[in-house]
């Protein structure tokens, strides 16, 4: 079976997330299996950060402050 290794890794990731995050249970109940899988896929592949903004921030000098 092709992709079985990837399927097992995805399953393990979802199990670890479920162990450490209580809000996933309510989301799973609300969205169902396919909706939850779509949500995880969109979260992992979605562009959360603007590339131009990140590059401009990296070009600026930074200052580390120890409080």
C-alpha cells in the first residue's frame, strides 16, 4: 500500500495533539471526521505569515533585552 508510512505519521500526530489539547475533542465532535481532517490540512498548509513582512523584519537590526 502506497503512502502507508505517511498515513501512520499523520495518525500519530493527531493522537499526540489529542492527548495534549482538550479543545480538539469539541472541534472533532463539531466538525466530524472529514471536517476535522480538512481543518488540520488547512492549518498545516495555510500561509499564516506574510513573506514580505517576515523578510522586512529579518532585515531590521534586532535588540535582545534581558529583563
